[in-house]
């Protein structure tokens, strides 16, 4: 049994992911049962902790999507624990140097390729006794590029063996470039930086992903050749849906007047 995201890549196809900022196994499974290839649980900018993420990973896998996690920090101990809990994709934030990328790579691979400690509790249920031989191929890993420093060190980061590629954090990237932090930015300098990252990754045979705030922007990025695109986090979709319901409910009444 292999990682379905890797299977898509081998077939020359990109992957579309959902993004969760709210804790809870029920909605994680419900979204995983839609047409997402993967679901990313965000542990950096959300209230989700380890006790909550563990059942969410099980629910996502049960729903038929590949469970990913965006780490709270690029700490090897966190990556190892989440892999043991059933994450099959890891996105590490704020990778600014080659050393940062090497830290991620060492955490997701067993010796001699890395330094991951052996204790695959959930993976052993899925892969059986042969997990050790399949572990590296079962995991997809991305280093997040979201600062000027990271762009300056991009070639060195991309040359690190043991990671699949890079994932663009557009809001922090825009902020660090001196612009308003915006997810689907049309700011020329931000657009240019994103394209530079994509082209550089492709030139080195690496995968490249990006966080998007809407389906329309995600579609653009898929068309441009991104390998892993996430669109519209759950909290954003919930708020947008609630606004639509409220507007529809108040439509028969005059503006500012409540029923």
C-alpha cells in the first residue's frame, strides 16, 4: 500500500488538498470523503494539539484522503511523533536554510538515510511488518518557503536529499517582502517570487506546492504546474457559507432592519 499522493505524481498528475484549522474528527472525515486527494491539518496557526490531531489523522485516512500535517515548528521530535500517529505527509514551516531542510529530512527517514526513531504505531497497522522497508516511500515531505532568506537559500534547500520539495507560504512571503499579507496575492513582486520558486523547484526535479485561499486561485496554480495545491481552509469556508446564509435570510428585509 503506497502513498496516493506519490502515485499521482508518478502518473504526472498534481494533488489537491484541503486545509483544516478547526479540531474535530467528524468534519475531518467528512471533508476527506469529498474529492480531495489529501487533507492537511494545520498545527501552526490553529488550536489543534496532538491529542486532537491523532484521531483526525485516522478519520482522514478512513475518509479516503491522505493525511498531512503542517508542523507547529520544524522540530524533528514533532515530525517523528506525528508520523508515528499516522501522518503520511509533513509540511515544515519557516525553512530558511539548508540546515533547516536537513533537519526535516533527517526526521522523516530511518537510518541510514535519516535519524527517525523507530516506533511506527499507526503505520505498522497499515503497512504491517514490512513498514521499515516502505517508510521512506510512504511519506511526502515539504519545506515551506516563506521569507526573503529562504528565497536567497532556495537552491541549497532544493538540493537537500530526503525531502520531496518546497511548499510556498504566500502570506508570510508577502509580509516579508514588504506587502500586505494576502493569500491569493496579485502583488507583482509576490507573483514574481512565487514563479521563481516554482521554476527553480522544477528545474531541480523537485515537487512544489502552495497554499491558496480559493478554488479559482488553486485552479490557476494547478494549471501553472504546481504539484500540490491546497485551497480554502475549513474556517474560511465555514464563515463564507454562514455569511451567505445570513444574507439570504435577511434579503427580504430592508438594509439594517432585522426581522
